[in-house]
């Protein structure tokens, strides 16, 4: 995914399966970290333990509870990567635990 273009893709063996799709991510106070991580765990009906916000179709991949999930695309997040509902469902269903997620600036 590219933070600068606010886009994400699903890929298998270098082939794009979905995307680019629009995203929002963390702002200057809570930036989304860049790097490559494996998907650690998933939760279809997660609620943030810090902010109390719903995080449907969460796919956790980076330290600090950073995940892909469904959410508003018109404002910065607290560090997570937000997707529209259809894309969040597709990412949730397509990314198994252990799949690599790459975040670039």
C-alpha cells in the first residue's frame, strides 16, 4: 500500500488481484508505520480497546494494533488503514494469517 497516494492493492505472486482501492491512514500525530509485516490475526467484529470505535473486518499486521479495517475515508485514522466496506471484506477474506503486508510512504 502507498500512504502518499492513499491506495492499496491485493496481490498474489506479483499479480494485482484488486486495486488500487482508496484508503485513509494515520495523520501526523498517529502515523501509520511503513515496513513489511505478516498478518498477525484477524477479527471480523473488532472494537478498539483504546478508542472504543468499531473496526469491522480487522486484519492486524503491524505493532501497536495497526490493522486494515472498514471505516471513514474522509478523515485521518489513529494509525490504522481504513477501507470502504466492500474492500475491507475482500481484504479480510483474502489475507490469511502470515500473509505479508507492505506499507510504503
